[in-house]
C-alpha cells in the first residue's frame, strides 16, 4: 500500500529556470524543509559560481545539503544517497511532506530509486583514470569505455566524465562490464514521491542563463575562482564556470572569451539536463510562474491518494 502520509516532492529542471524560488514558496506553504540535490551546491567554498540560495532565502526555509562540504573532500553519489536517505527518514518523523530540489539527475535518481552497490576501485585505478582525463581529455575515456563496455557507452551521457570514470573504475576493478553488474532494481523507500518539472520557453531560459552569468561576474565570481585556483584539479571544481575562468587565469583565453564560454556551456548543460529529465517517467511539467497550480496539483494528489 502506498504511503502518501510521507511524500517527497521533487522539484527539478534546468539551471537558472527558477527552482530555488519555487521550492521555497512551496516549502512555506507546506510548512516543511528543503533537501538540496544539486551536487554543485554542496561545497561551501563555491558561494558564487554555483548560484546557491542566498542568505535571505536560506533564512526563509531550512535547507539541507547546502555548503556542508569542502571542495577538498571526496564525495560522490553513493555517499549522497546514504546521507540523504538518513536525513529524509529522520525528517519524516516530523513532517508529512518534504521538498527535494535540484538539477543533478543522477543524485535525484539515487534518492528515489537507489544505486547499485558496486565495488570501490583501488587508488591506483582511480588515479590512472584521473591522469588519463587530465592529460588526454574526455575522448580517451570514451574510447576506453566503448572498448570495455559498449552497452553502457550507448546509454551514458558522453559529456559527463565523472559517470564515464565511475563505469571504467568498475570495469577495470572487476574485469566485468559495468552494464552487466547494474541491477536497475529500485530500492524500497518509506515514502512516495511526486515529481514536478520546471521549464520555460527556450529563448527565455537562455536569457536567464546569460543574465545569471553576468550577475555572478558582477558579484565577484572571478575573485572566487582565483581563490579556488590552487584546488582546480579537485573533482568539485571541474564544472562549468570554474573551468573557463581557470583557463583565463592560465592565460589561455581572454576574460571576455571565458564569460562567453561559461554562457555557452551553461546553455549546453541546461539542454543535457532537459534531455535527462524528459526520460524520467511521471513528471508533471509547469512554468515556474504557476506556483498556485503546482500547489493545487500537490494538494489534489495527496487528497485523492489518501482517500483511495
């Protein structure tokens, strides 16, 4: 029997679409807390380049998993699944509903369905793959994955070097295909979930992405990148925004070129996010301006399912 007395409401969508404001308004209406599933916002040193909720927004509603890690820490989706489920289960002792918000599809999926318990690689394998990526780029990782596991190669986001590396770690550690070890069987949770997608007209979304980059630059994003430059090889900083500014600091491109690349790569990232999310079953899509309709949809679902 489904348990709609414990409902995890997932707010997802592309970068800059307006997830933060919608999740805060819903959390206030439902008198609950927010679980962040944005892997870029976990790190306390990345205060500008990841566009986390501002101090005022954090004060409006209790947020979990915002700025709780250092870029120096080794953290992955498996650890997040463990930490998030522990926190969510505890919060459901206090609340009947929770809001989870983010744009990291892999992390959202880990909470909703779990991830397979796969072996950890030895340090030499991990170091080898990181060195390969740093020296030869993502193309070398793709080629190796295509050779070792063509099935997973045909499914994975070929722009996501972290997912490719994880699959290669398993292949090289076990001698088996990553695709053959994945069970793809969802783990049981104590809660039900309701998935709400946010999207806008493409031109409007791209305008908001470009505007956000300009605002981040005005707020000191370049200085933040300079401060984090010594840690540029850590996984947390191999992300859109920081990579381009590190290239500027290295003298490889001009600042104007770096800013334009951030905008372009952010738009490409948004497109990949939407491609991922559109494959997720059960999403109900809204424009972020439709907060009243979203709230009514949640209330109706809870009311109907509880009566059943």
